[in-house]
C-alpha cells in the first residue's frame, strides 16, 4: 500500500506499508512487514533552490530469520544553476536480533554532483 501527496508549495509526503509472506514446505514460513514515511520540502537558500528530504523506515522479519531493521536518511539537493546540482545524503541503519541485541549496521555519507550537458 502506497499513499502519497504533493502540495502546491512543493512539499511531498509518501507512506509505504507492505507485507510479504513466503510459505515453503522445505524452509517454513517467512514473513516480512515494512513501513516507511518519506517527506520532501523545497527551500530557497542564498538564492539557490534547495530540496530537503528524509525517510524513516522499519522492517521486521519472522520465521526462518528473525530480525528488525530501523533506518533514517536525510539529504538535500542544491540547484546551483539550470545545469548543475550538488547533492548530499546521510543514511544510517540499526539491526535488532533476538534476544534484544541492537547495533548499528550501516552509516553512509554521500556527496555527489550532477551536470546536464
């Protein structure tokens, strides 16, 4: 199930909820449940058009493998000119496994540029 909305000022919001069940006689049942919410907001910083965005996510698995993943990502795109953009994104995830062991599983920082020829 995906629900999304975009408003006149450029703000957008997306909610994603999903469920997947795999039933195999050899391996047993595996069920995955996930949810995420993503938002974006346009700004003008120093006369540059900037888009800020973020996502909160959750994934739970039961059956053959039992764990939960939690994630957050934040980012921005700075439009310097019609052809040139600067992108920055930060993402982190944590993994929880029984019996109550939670630890960071991922941390990333990405700086990139786009140029349209």
